[in-house]
C-alpha cells in the first residue's frame, strides 16, 4: 500500500533536484538513496527513512 508521507517526500526530493525514482509512495532503493543523500547534505542522521523531521526539512528546502 502506498504511504502518503513517502509520496510527499518523493515529490519534495524531486523539487530539490534529487532523483527518488517514481513518485508512487513506495520506499524503493532510489528513494532511500535520495533521502540518504538529502540527509547527509543537511547534516541530519543518515537513515534513508522518512520521519517528521526529514519531511519538514524537505518542505523547507523545496520552498527555498
């Protein structure tokens, strides 16, 4: 079942010019790698997972 937080993260990663693959709400290897890259660049713990902090930082980065 697609996850809406993952789908939102995929959209924001795309806005940030990171390639999460298809925007489908599923955590695949490309989404995980794009998240880990974003987290490393923003000095966040590199988990490759979506949580509230990561989602909030993605929104900020996409709107900047």
